[in-house]
C-alpha cells in the first residue's frame, strides 16, 4: 500500500497512509530502492480525512535499517561526551557546577 514517510530518523519515521494500523503491530516497510524492513507501529500521531499518521520504529537495528533512508545520520554521542560538552559550555559562560 502506498504511504509517505516524514520525520525520518535512524530508528524509524512517521508514516502517512490511507489505512488504519493497530498500534503494537509489525508491518513491512519498503523504500523506493526496494529494500524492505520490519517496523513496529508505536503510536498513532494523527488522523484526518481518511489519512492516518503513525510513528514506526525499525524492529532490527541492522545494516538494512541503518541504510534504509539513504541518509547518513550524525554519530550518536555517548552520555559522557554530552556531559563533557555541557561542562565546557558552562565554563565558557562563567558558570560552575556545585
């Protein structure tokens, strides 16, 4: 069934289609290049005039899912790196953590 994907991210997307899906179900999603991956319907985001929008997440975080959108996403920073960046920003602004 034709659908439109928006809000793409490394874990899934929002999918708009003219069909109701059951939250918690698993669907197959195929891109324009013919790659298919399984995705879980996480929630219904909206419904209006026969078009529903659902949040879906890839079931497997494998190579097919990582390259599904044809987009190179920036690397995920570790919590330690994020904390270090926040600390550097506070020091630049003259704040200290007590």
